[in-house]
C-alpha cells in the first residue's frame, strides 16, 4: 500500500502520533523496542489505510 502525506507538517503530525502510540507499546512490553522503525512504519501505514 502506498502511503502519502500532503506536506511536511502532516508527516510530522503522523510521526508525533506514532511516537505517542509507540510509547504506550513500550509500556505494554516493558522495555525499549529495538525494532521501532518497523513498528512506526507499520503504524503509519495502518493509520492511513483506516482513513
């Protein structure tokens, strides 16, 4: 699936949402997630596909 953002500010907001969600994910798993780039990428794609 292609994921697109209309501007740098939209991308920045998406990254902020992913960061907040990832913080909750790390709380749930109880440690830092070394695979955070993959987690962020999937979260952002999933978020856009839900729109």
